C-alpha cells in the first residue's frame, strides 16, 4: 500500500501546478478589459509633473 503512495506524492506537486496554471489562464479570458480613462490619466500626469517641478525647485540652492 505504501508503494502506491510514493508515486502519488511525487505527482501531486506537478499536477497541482498544472491545475493552477490552467485556472489562471482560464481566468484571464473571462476578465473584462477596462481601458484607462484619458481624463483621469492626463489630470494625474499633470499633477505629478507639477509636483516634480516643485521638488526640483526646492532642491535648488
């Protein structure tokens, strides 16, 4: 009986990884694509650029 458990234990990890990979690939197909809104992105970009400019100005002697 224990002789049957050794091959089962050796195959458990690779088979589990294969099942997890299959589930992850399957989940990617069902996920809806959500494009980034350009208004929010451009507003965030301009805010970050202003912050970088302020930090650079503060570093100047």
